[in-house]
C-alpha cells in the first residue's frame, strides 16, 4: 500500500488558527510572522499591547490574518480570557504555541529570591498548565489540534546559573509529555522545543546581569553561533503542522548541537 501524496503546494499552516504567547518580541514575534506567512490566522498574546498591535499591523499589511489578545501569564483568569478571545474571533483553535516566559535574576540556588521562585513557578510553569487545559478544551470542539511548549536547553541538566528557571522548564517538560499521552486519544498532539542560546532580549538581559555569558554560550554551540528567533520558530511551525502528524510527546532540541 502506498501513502496518498497530495502534491498541491500549500503553506505549512494554511487555514489553521494558531494562538501564540510571548508574541510581543523574540521567538514569539518571529513565530507570529512565520506562522502567518505559512497561512495561519494568528492570535498574538503577551502583556505589551503596543508591541502586539505593531506586529499585528505588520502581518495584516503583508496580507495575513492577525489579532492581539493581551494577557499576563501570572494571572490564570487572563490566560483563560485570552483563549476565550480566540474562540470569539475564530470559533476554533488548531494550534497553540505556549512560548512566553520570564528569566530569573541569575545566581546560585542559595540566593535565588522567593519572589523569583514564585514568578518562575507562575509564569514559566503554571501558566502552561492553565493555557494547555483551556486550549485543549477549545481544540476538542473541532476534533483536536497541536500544542507546542517552549522549554529550554536549561531544563535538561543541572542549571547552577538559573536554578528556578531550569526547574520550572523541567516541570514543563513533564506536563508536556503527560498532556501528550492524556490527550492523544482526543487527537491533540503536544510537543516541546528546547532552544539553546537564541539572540533575543532574554539573552541580552542575562548578558547585562552576567557580562560575558553570550561569548560563553556561543563557545558551547557546535554550530558556532546562537539561533536567530525565526530558526526556532521554524521548528514550532513544523510541529504544529499536519506534517508532524505522528510526533507527540517529543522534546525537540533547537540548540545548534549544544545539548549533544
Ligand atoms: N533566548 C534564549 O536564549 C532562550 C533559550 C532557551 C529557551 N528560551 C525560551 O524561549 C521562549 C521565548 O523567549 P525569548 O528569548 O523570545 O524571550 P523574550 O524576547 O524575553 O520574550 C519573552 C516573551 O514572553 C512574554 N512574557 C514574559 N512574561 C510574561 C507575562 N508575565 N505575561 C505574558 N507574557 C509574558 C514577553 O512579553 P511581555 O513582556 O510583553 O509580556 C515576551 O513576548 C521562552 O519560553 C524562553 O524561556 C529562550
């Protein structure tokens, strides 16, 4: 038996409605632009409404379909409200890129502040639980969908410089795999990506707190450089697309070989 191959050239995400958190800059903004170019109607979420509106206008000017839904990932009600906004706008949800996160004040376990631990828990972990649950509920109305969570290379091993960040990203890996297994019978695929160093404001903030860290990261990457945000977004686009139809529960490195 041979697979039936459709040779019509289409965008990777044509006709899909995709919700993206952390879309005001960095990897999320690159993803919003890329997913729209690949044919998705995108809904961009973050706290900075002005930045979201700017990117929405750009995408629309290029002929894409985009809207903004402001949210604070620390606030569960605002996450649910943003997913409800997607339903009001489009009546469905096919893909979700749960990508927003905050970086902690770099420093060892002993001196990580309670405030940092609480923020890392709420923004980098709990938010994904809340978001995935709301997203999956909406996806079920139309027979399923795909979710991609942005974890980090920093989740894979001991993380002496960003201990709370690393712990919450590892916890995110756990619920990513659990959600994949739980929701597979409902047609919902759930995957994670673990980027390595990527040239965004998050890395700039780390460099400001720890001068020299960018040079150190670059030296640790076999491909010899950090990723550009759009290179990370490409992997999320594929995982969200039907071309990844047999991939679920995977944590895909996008790190230039740094984790190898
Ligand atoms: N850059 C790297 O080297 C790297 C490496 C590994 C993993 N990652 C991961 O990649 C993802 C994207 O990071 P990035 O590098 O693109 O960082 P970034 O440029 O700092 O962007 C972070 C995004 O998250 C949003 N965000 C932060 N706190 C939020 C909150 N409380 N509520 C709502 N939105 C919030 C920000 O929007 P507002 O401030 O407008 O709310 C922004 O859109 C994150 O999950 C990060 O952990 C990055």
